[in-house]
């Protein structure tokens, strides 16, 4: 199967991954927690391999963010056994919790960078249009309707 054909399955893979995680968390709640964690890691690893190999997103930046997010989730899943009875000390679990908080905070910051960049660009574009509108309004001697009619919004 070629990559373009496989990329068409990306929305299905995305939804299937979420659905399988819900099934694992709800229907395996009475099972061994290590079986749950291993299943979650396996599902996430398969999705990450699919994203790396098939490259389903057209935009390079979106593809990089998707791969980063897949591996950040996978790294978080690798930490999950450390919160079971495998680690007896609550203090050690607490320190691992801070590490996960750091990973998640870095992920939020990395994912917010493009949003903030687009926000700043939008603010500057709006300010530029407003300044252009004010200049036209002044040149039309305060005729608001004429200025609105002349503007190409």
C-alpha cells in the first residue's frame, strides 16, 4: 500500500486509537494494571510508527507536532508503571510525578508557540488595517460611510 493511500486512513487510525484507549481503561479496570499499561503503550507505539512511516499530514510543521505529541504521550505512558506498587516509596512516586508534570508543561508550551505566533500576527494585521482605516477616514474628512465603502475588508 502506498503512503498516500495509507494516509487516507489517518482519521480512522486517530479515532480507533482513542476508542481502544477508552476500551482498555474502562473494560480492563479490574485486570492487572501492568496489562493495561502495556496495552496503552502498544497502541500508542503503533500510532506513532504509523505517523512516522506514513506521514499522513501534508504540512511539515503539523507532521512534526503530531510526531512530537505522539512521543510525549508515549513517554508519559512509560512513566505509568512507576505509579503502581512496583515503586513502594510514595516519595519516589511523588518525584516521578513532578517529572511527568514537567514533560506535560513542556508539551503545552511547545504546542502553544504556533498559536501565540498566529495571535501576534493577527493583532499586527488588525492594527495595520485599523491604522489604514483611520488614515482613509482623515483623508475623507470624517465621512464614515464613504470610508467604509472604500475599504476592502
